[in-house]
C-alpha cells in the first residue's frame, strides 16, 4: 500500500510477537508478509489474528495481489527462443502509455500519476517489453513499491535494480498500463487482468520476469 508505514516503524517499541503481528495486520500487511518478516509460521500469524478478531490480510488478498509471474533460468532453457516484443504490440492491443521512470534523488520517480485502479502494467526499455505484472490493489501503490524497492521484498528490490541500471545507462524506461473490464463465463466471474498478465508472459517471455536476470 502506498501510505503503509515501514516494518520498522510498525514494530518499534513492541516486544512480543503477538503484538507485532496485530500491529502489522492493522497497518495493512498481508499474513504471508507478516510470517516472512517475523520469521514465524503462517499458522501462528493466523491464530493470533483470529483470536483478536482481525480479518485483514487473509489469504484471499494474497490471491488478488500475488507476486509477478516469474520463470526460472532452468525453465527458460527449455523454452523456445522468443524475439523481443515491441511496445507497439501492447499499444495496439489496448495498453495505454502512462509515463516514464525518471532519475531522481531517491533513485527514480514516475513522471505521471498512476490510477488507483487495479490492472496490468509493463515496463519498456529501448521500445521493447522487459517486464509485465499484475495488481488488483491499485497501480499507483504497486508502481510506488518498485520505486521504494524494499530489500525485504525481493521482487521489488530486484526490479528496482534493473530499472536503475537501465536509467544509469541513459536508457528510457516507459510504463504502460491496461485496465481490462471483468468478464464472465457461464455466469461465473473471470479475472480478465490476471489472464492477460499470464498470457502475455507465456507468449512474449519478458526478460525481467525471468529469475536470475540482473
């Protein structure tokens, strides 16, 4: 979340694990995040929050805001070679150009205001798609997480380093977004954005989505 306090700020002055669990949940941290940050089992987190009547950060939220899809280098070796995909392919498909990451005093900043809606986003370098991700909790907060690149959040930190490397080389890093409408199948809801992200990654294999790159 964009306005979420840092882990250190939340747990400052708290001595017991239970107090830290409750405080982190109230601050907007997911249960899986809490278990990782405190190095305790997920079941412990769930038990403490259930007893306290705190429902924030339940597993269903994890399903909505999952880590961007990645492919391991070992898996990549078994995939056919894919030519780089021009950003024009995404633009023709309905993606919108949002803005660019610009070098700043604190690493880099986005020169546009992202919407709070969920959706699919892509990072483009040298006019080729390098990374594709999904967020259901708001593009503004998700993109800001890459800017912060907290070391405890490995994906954010890894992609932040890749963005900074590109910018330091004088390259432009563009941001595209897509806000597909929800659909249905047989009267059941279909998450179009999630399907779009998974389909794009399977088809174009963006290099920054591959674990071990950078």
